[in-house]
């Protein structure tokens, strides 16, 4: 009888431990990735060279969720980052979340994720004066999912107005208030992570 109880207890312990996993989250400012300005040129901000450095970082960190800011809104760069940085060295499972640019910015936010572990279930974007605030809700793919049991995580990727003037601070406060208004009215039962 003691052996049967021990076997059952060990089996339950195995199932509990086996069902646990970790989600590694990373946020990164790509500094005008694919967006060229007077101070970020093709010489000092070359995407191909930048990709080599970023691949080293991704190879080391292997995030399950990666929120990035300051990437060009052009699909060439959004897909290029996914294909030339993330899905390298045998990886083919990184997916990208939908993009938005209601604010008409020359740089936007993006979110990439490990499609083996996560499924995007909801997304929306909030327009602000400078850049959109992107909201993505994922559910975790686990053994209990077939019974309707999972964990939800909402990632909010935002890049507030930079600068040290009173007007800049006011603009940042307005952007933050836009997010707070959305959250106060959304009534989502989820975990929140603000990135950017």
C-alpha cells in the first residue's frame, strides 16, 4: 500500500513540475532600425551590421517575448528583423505581432514571440501624438490548455516622448494617461507587462 501511495505521489509531483515553464521577456530599443536621419545614417546605423550584433544578443538571451521600439514601420525592416536576427541559427519559431502606425511616426513599436509557447489572442493600438501604444494579449500553450486552463499575459509596448523640457514631461504624462484610461475601461482579467 505504501508503494502505491508513493508512486501516485511521485506521479502527481511529476505532473505539477512538468506543467511549469518560464517565459523570458526582453525589451530593446533598436535606435532607428531602418530609419535614417541626420544623426542615424546608413554609415553609422547600418542595418546589416546592426543585425550581426543583435543576433549575438538574441542567441544569448533567447527571449520568448521581445518588445522593440524605434523600428521603421516598413515591412522590409519588420520582417527583416524577424528573419535576419530572430529566426537564425536553427530557429524558425519566432512570429511577429501585428503592427500599427495610427500616429504616423517614422519609428514604431513591434513585438515578436515564440510561437511554440504563446498564442496571440487579442491586440489593439492606441494612437497618441507621437507613437502608438501597442497592446497584445497572449495565452500560454500548456498541457492544461485542452481543459481550458492557461495563463494570459498582456504586453504593452510603448515608447514615450523623450526630452527634458516641461512640454516633453507633459506629453509623456498625456501618453501615460491614454494607456491608463484604456486599462481602467478594459476590465481584462490578465497579467500586465509594460515594455518600452
